C-alpha cells in the first residue's frame, strides 16, 4: 500500500521515530532510530506496513535495500518483525546477504534471537532467492575502518545511554550489554548515539 513517506522527523526514541507529514505524525519502527536526526528538513523514509489481527504497524527504512531485505527476512519461519529489525540494526544488508549466500551460520547466530536452527532456516529459505538485492548491493563485507567513521573526542554519556537503551529494545540482554559498555566508554572517537550503536553492534557480534 505504501512505498515511502517524505516528511520531517519530529521524535526519535529507542524503538521508533515519528515523521510528520501534512500535520499527521506517523510512528515508524526502524532498525536504528538514531540513524535519523530531528530536523526541519524533509527526509524520505521507505515504508513497510505489517498487518495482523491485533495490530497494524508501520516500519521505516533509510534505504530501499534495507526494506527489501526486511521483507525477505520476515518470510523466514522463526523470524518476526522485531527479529528482522535486530538483524538489520547493523545498517549493512550486504553483510547479511553475504552470510546467507556463503552459508555462514557462525555469523548469523551472532544476531539476537537467531540460533542455529533459525540460521539454517534463513539459508534454506533465502539462499539464491535474494535476486535483485544481490545484484544491487556490493556484498563485500567492509572492514571496521570502513564501517565506523571517526569523530572527535569528548564522548557523550547521554548519547551512550540512548544507544544502550536502543540495543536493549532490539533484544540484546543486560549481560551482553554490560560486557561491551566499558569498551564504549573508553572509546573517545564516538560522539553520537548512532556511532555508539554501530560500534556496539560490531562488539556484540564478536561475543558469541
């Protein structure tokens, strides 16, 4: 029904953003809400509408590749919208596609809620069926240096706490987050919630 919405981001929370368009505030659940900035400028957000008997939810994505991979993931048995958002939270569909095409179960089970059974199901259901996504996305896995832009010094504790809350909303446990928090606090190159989240996700993928 919906392809995208163009509006102003008025609110950013650990689980969703609110985009105002023609005096209507649209609540959009998104993989990394802090990738969006509250601003008066207009932003395009790609939309997926998820309908169940008890709820109608809108999911928003910064790129069409994110949205199309989300649609593929929720077709896999054992993966719901929340699980698909957690997988996409790293902001790199190319990594997920590469792992599926390469049958890399060890990489897939590092995502919250994905065990060996679900990882195998992802590979079984999606390998060789991602079609246009494989052709449109460069599936070379980037290095950490490529993924994590460097910012200035003076890390912001409030931004760090926002990132921790967002990661908890994605399904990561307090135990997992407590293991990586000291490393985040010591990293002076991180200054925004988004960069804290990106770096935290890289650290979380090395825990298992």
